C-alpha cells in the first residue's frame, strides 16, 4: 500500500510533534479524526526523527491490519478493536525509549512525570483490570461505572486461576455464568433442571476430548498435527486420573480432585500411555520425578477446556466456574530458568560441525540437503522447524520489481494430499531472504530443485508423518539423545550443545532455540526491527488473528532492509553449499539416491 504521509514539526516553543494522516476508509467507517498528533517531547531534531520513525512504523502496521481486516470481514471490524490497536502502538513505542523521555502524548503536560517502573505482578494486575474494563465498557481505558464495580471485582476474582493472556477469551463465559448465577442460586454440584445428553452417561474425558477435537476441525478451528499428539496425551492422563468415570458422573469434587492430582503425575518421557492404566501407575512415588510445573499447567488447562466444552454441550451439569483450579509457579525460587536461546559459542559450534566443515560424520551415516539448510534458515528467519521442512519449491519467490527473494509461509487446504500445516492463522507470513543465504547458495539450490521437478524443497531425506507433519525426521537428526538401546546421537549432541544433567533432563537446547535466538537478536536490535518482530515470527497475540497479514503491510523491501540491521553473532564466511557438496558429495549422492528409490522424487500418500 502507499506510504502514509507522516512528518514532524516544531511548535512555537521548539518542541517537535509527530503527525500521521489516518487512511480515509478508516476515517469514514469509524469516525476517527483525520490526523493523529503526538508530542515527541524533545527539541532535538535527531531524537525527534528517531522517535518519529518508531511511531510511523507502528501506525503503518496498525493501519495495514485494520484495512486488511475490513476487506476480509466486510467492514465488520469494531471501532474498539482499532482504538485498542492504536493504544498498543502508543504503549509499545513509549516502552522503546527510556522513561527519562517522558510520555509522548499531546494530551499530557511535558512536565508530567513518567510512569514509574512496574513489577511483573503489577503489570499483570493492570492487564487483568483492563481486560475486565474492556468487557464491561467496550474500551480498555474507559472508566468502569460505579454500579458495575461489584461485578468487575467478582470477575477479577473468578478469573484469577486463568493466565492473563487468556482473559479476553474466558471472561465473556465467566460473565455469562455470573449473571446466570444471580438469577438462579448457584449449584456447585449438579442441577436437576439440566437435561444431559444420553451419551454423557458413557463418555469419559478422553471421549470428550475426541469429540471436541473433531468439532473444532468442523468449525475450521483445528490445530496442527503435533498439537493433536500432545493433547491426546493430556486427555489420556486426565482419563486415568478420573478413573474412567463417565463425564456425567463427575462431580465438582471429582474435578477438584483431578486438579490436585495433576502436579503429582510422574514423568514418562517417550512412553505411550493407555487410558486403561491404573491411577497409581502414573503418579510419582518416592524417588520418582513429577512433571514440571509447565507441563502440569498444560494438562490443567486441557482439563478446564474439556470441562467447559462438556458443560456447554450438556454433557456435564457441573459449572466450571465453581471448580478450584490450581496456579503453577513456573519459576520457583532457587531454580534457575533454562536459557533456550543459542549463545555465540553454541552457534559457532553448530556452524563448525561436520555439516559445515570437515568430513568426519561421527555416528551419522546419511547426508541430505535439509541438514545443511535448515539451521541456516532457522537462524535468518526464526521459522519453526515444521514450517521450514514443509516448504514447496514455489514458496520461494522473487519480486520482479526489486529482485528481492522471499519465503512464503502458508498452509494447504486440508483435503490436499500430505498438506502443509501451520500452528495458527497468525503463522501465515512472507519473509525476506537474507543476503547471506543468497551468497551461500540458497536461491541456486531452489532453482535446481525446480529443474529436477521436486515439489518439496527438502523432499530428499524428509518424509511426511500424518501426526507430526514434515519435520519428524529432521527433529530426530538434530536433537536425538543417545541411550542404552542406541548409540546414535543427533547433530546438536555431537557438536556439544545438547546434553543431559544428572537428573536426566536436557539443557533445553533444540531446533526451536533458533527461533528464540532470532527473537532475542531482533529485540536487542530495537527500533524498527523490534516493531516488526511479529511480522517476522508469526506470533499470535490476544485480539489479533495474524501477526502480519499476507499481501499487505510493510513492503518486502522494507522488511529486507530491517532484517539486515540485525546482527547475527557468528561467522559464516567459510560456508557455501558448493563446499558442502565437495566435502560430503559421495555420502550425499548415495543418501539421496536411496531415499528416492524408496519414496520417489516426490512422496505421495502411498509412499
């Protein structure tokens, strides 16, 4: 879209102001003023230009998303959504500069002190209050009327077990139940006036999960295949904890008992559980390790989701708002959080291993192109492993006007054979290809794949897994840990960055660490790079459907320019794909030929 006219100008006191013109469709549709004006609270032109660039980048992003949403939703975007997006743009820009510069808003005095530093607890409390305020008043910063204060306090109390990031989703349901309970006295257990469906007498929690999953898919709200595997495991454990009782027979105390048992589930790394297992078999005994708080929280959230679904579908008469949901301390005192990003030393180790230097394969005996390219793509795009593994050759594109290359992250229709899948809609995005990837030979590799007739960019060596997608084999190659039954170690372990401690836990480093590393590097760059973090990573945030709407937003050239302001702290000057082929060409050719004999040039559903 065309660049919005934005500029700065000084007032009669020499203080600079930022001004941006609101696109006409947004003005006419929602009655927003023609121009947004913000005080930059500085008389320094250099500093004013820096601040103005921040505002310009964030407002352009907000305007792009609003216009795209209007097009997709036929003008059903609410004014509150736009107002909240503008508020977030202001807050994010304010946070990008030190507090000594004050709040850049023309409706505040330049002498007004900046907002004091807030602890994490205070920030969470404010976020919770704003979500409740938005629900009751329709806007985030609108004062709550006196007659609604009691309800607001009750909503804060009832929603306390939920993470703050989930409040926008759960608060409407809590309010509905709260109003219902004021009309009819609450019954924490079962209400005789509610007629349950007949299948509630035979369905256990696992059956409820399966029905919910199928229902979500019907509503086009399904999730990725690996998410299905994880949730299936959660549902299996919950079914065992419930002792396989029918959902209709579970009382409020039964649900509370299950919540209390969840933190006592023992770790069962790599084991398949049967829903027919006995309760004692999954609880940690003396000397056995229980689940981590993070894992226990996921199972607890799953139980809450299944309970709410059952209640809405008349499979249970127990009101979920009356159950006692535990809160989990994810960072207990005395326990140091694992650093999941790669350090400079980690990156140097990865890019100096046998894939990128030398010819000693260690315990590996197969060599494929994906082993060379995926770490480089992970470093320069922050993409998820499965997003990169499933790339089609036509997903790498070249802009005719600028000559810049891009990678399109997009899912396939569900009825397509061996479909590409994404975590959510926000994951759809278009990424610039870093010049270093071009130098190393990525575009030449893509062109060769097209000439050979390959549909998948990394079809040599990878195979589609119905449950785990295209990334299953790559996960094994990079992150496998040696064990008593097999001595084979993944690439990361071989280069010394993925190990177990005395308790058998890994150091938390895996392929996803490239994504954490990319995020950290972009944040540390600050400025426009940090403003575009969502567009690069495809992270979803509350109240947003896509981090970067495909086909609109910043031009590819702008993304390309900003990507090259990020400093990647490792030397790759010795790396080229041609060198990889020269060093490991014999093993590479044999591995590719054997894979194509077994699965063909392009895998089909029968392979």
